[in-house]
């Protein structure tokens, strides 16, 4: 009993620095509907939360068609859903997955980084940082059920999770491919990849902008498991059950011990990172290449 109380105090003390200033901004979530068992179901236009209170797990489905690009509104809705689940003692784990067929997430929304003013870029980048910090440090077990392609920011979101299950489909690939767009993955993207696959593999993957197909992704360690497409959700559920078997306080503290130094680096350099991003993204050359890339994506169909 005394040990459990002590652990709770220690956990709160360790988590406190991240609790401050990391609250999601108010957004356009719909009203929470009361479930018959007292558990709230959360709805928002772009995020569907399917709670399984008996298991202590919620499935968070990203629904921002056509490609789940991480727009400012979508990021805000994701953060609000995460915060609600974290504040509800029913839940100990979430599975994040996509409701858009064949696409987990196309990454950061290029239209948020193109043809806007510096204030908008700063606001957007702060929301991207927030997404990374909140998911990376979540006290919940977070498992990614990756049921589609997952480049750049989509890969980053997966890398914040505790475990990644990827569907074995040759059309799917995952990686931080920023260099292919002529942009540079920020240091905290890089740190997250290094923490996952090691320095040498990360250096090669980042310089070459590699997008790994399933077998390669598993070999290099970008994902933890590759399974047939129809088993992605069930595998994520059974892995979740294993993780939830571990005493929660011990697991949470270990997660913080492992991730704190990486998160601290961004927390101490957050404003400078925003300034760097705004300076970089405002460059004519960067705007031109992002614009050309977007045009190429649009013309692909025609
Ligand atoms: C030393 C100094 C260092 C300083 C460093 C400081 C800061 C660092 C600076 C910048 C870092 C910024 C980091 C960015 C990370 C990112 O995430 S960038 C985004 C990367 N994402 C991609 O490259 C994916 C692009 N999309 C695709 O490849 C394909 O769309 C797809 C995902 C494979 C799906 O293909 P599909 O054929 O099904 O769909 P379409 O291609 O037809 O797309 C449909 C529709 O969606 C639009 N769209 C696609 N992706 C995006 C996106 N990421 N953002 C916005 N919009 C997107 C596409 O244009 C189509 O639009 P429509 O024609 O109007 O329907």
C-alpha cells in the first residue's frame, strides 16, 4: 500500500513538468455522448473513438479524408481525444489506426506549410510539437495499428507509440522521407528515429529519405511486427493485453525514464525550434519546392 502511494507520488512528480503547458487547445469536438455503462464515447469530425471499457482500451480512428494529412484542425482534434482518454480512469491503452483505406497518414499537411504567413507557420509548428510531446509522453500504452502508407509526419506519429504493427501489403511503406521533398527532418524527428532503430540505420534512412516496405521496416526495426492486413487490429489488441498486464506505475515510470531526455531537448528549445521552422519554411526556395511537390500530387490524377 505504502509502496503504491509512493509510486503515485513519484509518478506525479516525474510527469508534472509535462503536464504544465501541454493542455490541448479548445477545438471543435462534438458533445460527448454518455455510454450505457457510464463510459463516454468521444466524437469529433475527424477522430472516431471506439471505447472498450471492459478491456480499458480505446481505438482511435483517424478520419481526415482523403489521406489523413495532419492539418491544424485534425491535430487539435487528435490532441483533445488523447487528453479526454488520459483523463478518464477507465482507459489504460489506446490503439491508433486509420479509417481511410490504404493510408495511415500522409504526414504533415503541406497546405499548412505553403503560401501562408509566418504567424500561421508558427501556430502550425507549435501544434505539431504538441502532438509529438503529448503522444510521446502519454501515460497510456499507445499502439499503432498501421493499416496504410505512412510517410514523414505519419511515420513520426507511429514512432511516438510504444509498439507498431504494420499490415503486410506491398503498397504500404513507412519512413521519414523529408529529404525527398527537399526539407530537413527536425532534430526531434531524428532523435525519435534514432531511439527506435539506432544511429547508423537512422542516418542512412534520413539522408536517403527511405520509405520502407513492410519486410524492410520490420528488419530495420521501424515497426515491431508485420502481419496480414486482416490481422492488424486483432494483433494490436493482443499486444495491448500483454502491455496492460505490466503494473501500470512501473511501466509509466520506465517509459518516462526512457523518453524524458529526448522530450526535454525539445521542451528546452521549443521556441527556437519554432523560429527555425518559420525561417526555413518561409525561404523562397523551400516554398517553391513545396508548391511544386503539391502541384505534382494534384496533377498525378489528371
Ligand atoms: C539545417 C536547418 C534545419 C531547419 C529545420 C527546421 C525545420 C524543418 C522544416 C520542415 C520540416 C517539415 C516536416 C515535414 C514532414 C511531413 O510530414 S511533410 C509531408 C510528407 N508527406 C508526403 O510526402 C506524402 C504526400 N502524399 C502522397 O505521397 C500521396 O498523396 C499518398 C499519401 C501516397 C496517397 O496517394 P493517393 O494516390 O491515394 O492520393 P493522392 O496523391 O491523389 O492525394 C489525394 C489528395 O490529397 C492531397 N495530399 C496528399 N498528401 C498530402 C499532404 N501531406 N498534405 C496535404 N495534402 C496532401 C493531394 O494533393 C490530393 O489533393 P487533391 O488533388 O486536391 O485531391
